[in-house]
C-alpha cells in the first residue's frame, strides 16, 4: 500500500510514518500548508514527494490511501475529501468533533466505497487483545472499572489541544482512550455522569472525571492535562480482577505487564512493548485488501463519540445523562 500523509503533525512524524516504513507498506507523499515544511520532513524521513497543500496530495494518482493526523476539528473535512478522491483513510482519533459529525463521515466513506479506520493504536497491541480475552473468559460478574490517561501539558498556551475552535481538550485528546478501553472491555454504558475543569481558562476541559453506568457495574474514567503522567486501567469482578498498571495505551518501556487474578490466584503476564503503530498500519492495509471492516472502523468511532458527547452533556448540564 502506498500512503500519503496529510499534515506534518508530530504523531505522524514521530510514530506513524516510521511504523509505515517498518512495515511492507510505503509512505510516499506528505503534505503541509507550508511546502517548505513538507519538503523538510520528506527529506528527513526519506519520503519521495512533498506538497504545499492537502488538495495537491489528494490529486496524486499514485496513492492508495491516506493517513490523517490533522487537528481534531479538521478530521471530518479531510477524511471526506480523501474519500471523494477514492482513497482509503486511516484517521487519527477522534474521527470527528461529535457523534453526529462522525456519522456523517462514516456515511460519506460508505457511499464512496472506501475503507475508514480510526487510529486507536493501542487496540492492536497484544496486551490489549489478551485483556479482552481474560475479561471475557476468566472474570465473572464485573462490578467496577477504572481507566485514566493523564499527562502534564506544558509549553505554549496556543497549543492546539487547548483550542476550542480545533476541538481540543483532555477528553478529546487522551480521555477518549479511557472511554474506548472501558467500552472495549465492558461494552456500552447505559448512563453517564461527569464533571469537567478548565484550569487554564482556555475554553476546553483540562481535567475530566466521569462515571459510566452498566447493569450491575460502574466505571470511572478520567483524563487530565494538569497532573503527572498516568496510563492505566483496572477491572474488578466478583471472582477476580485485571489491571494494566502502566503505559496502558502507549508503552514507554521495553516490556509491559498485564496483571490479573481469579479465586485467590495471581498471574503476571509480560509482553514486549512491541510495535502497535505498525500493527495498526498492517491491520488497516489488510482490511483494505480483503474488504473487511477494521476493528476500529466507522461504527466503533461513532459509538465512542456517543459516550464522549454524553460526558460533555452531563458536565454542562450538571446531571446524569441516559444513553439510548
């Protein structure tokens, strides 16, 4: 597969493009609003072609697909534009600014006959797959869960993650992972209660805490730009528990652990940190080739945004929100 990259965003430059290059696929073109910037990144990463506009990249007839790591508010526009060009799309999370926009994007890609996949890379790590297996096969009667992704966002006050016009906020940036893993392991919640904090008076949430309700269980999810880094999740059941204790979404060490126990026994499973970005790219390419629906495809993106929307609605209204 020959991919074009729409934007020189750090996530693409530092993680996804190198992952493409480690796979059997190719990053052959990159675009930026600054042609000088596109050429510099292309030269640094060994990418063949550089474009000074996204439109020019989409007109490249040698591309099979695109990867879209633009600011959140631009995901929908350029995913649809890529679909109109007949290109399959791997789009960074979240796919859209809300569930309605996500539905529109999904329908647009379906009408265009292209594959759409949301880039929740952690879903393609063997630890995540093993966690799903354990919760499904070993744990009985889940009663509680906890998931969080927090880190200290320092630097420029004009960071795009602090810009409401670009759909910034801790929930959209990293809290969506906590929502996603909870849904992945427990399913869809029936109701949500939440609070948000804007500690920097920037117009977006810098800290979020929410309770997701299930039949007989509750899950606590949170995100923050204001604390030390924490990435973890834990599931509590009547007969045992499971925990990804560190680097749950983006491992920073050579090995990672998954701990779990049932009926008094405790198990520690160790995994290589692995290459979840490469696995994500390979899953995308396999789905394009086979016509299969990606694990993190359009319907999954809409479902995640429905919970994110409910969290914001609950925080704004100061009351519990029931999900249909």
